[in-house]
C-alpha cells in the first residue's frame, strides 16, 4: 500500500482531520454552514465559547481544535467553530 495514502488515512482516523489544514480551509467546505448552524443550537455552546475566550486562549493561544476538543470533552466540530469565531472576532 502507498505509504502517503496510509499516513493520510491514519491522520483522518486518529485526528478526525488531515494535519496541516487551517481553520480557513474548513470554512471553504460546503458543509461548513451546516456545522456552524448545528453548533450554535447546542445548549452549552455559548458557555464553552466564553470559557475558551476567557481562560483557555490566555494560557494556550495556539491551541488546536483537536486539543481543545479533548481538553473540554466537546466535539471537534464545536471546538473548530469556537476557535474560528474567536479568531475572526479578534481580527475585527
């Protein structure tokens, strides 16, 4: 089996994504709007987002969405949306 394909599949299975993709690359996916809408409907989403902004990013400004998901025990999708929105808000 091709080793690059094996590595790609390992990353997809283990990380739920391909290493090296930036937050912006996820936003270009046609399913992004559905993910954002779903995350916004989650009851704890505003509280998780506030906690990440207030506590997590101050100590770990470069945290990945995978690490955030594991640390807060939230879905990778919610972590991805939270980090993207906070990054976007900071830039504005």
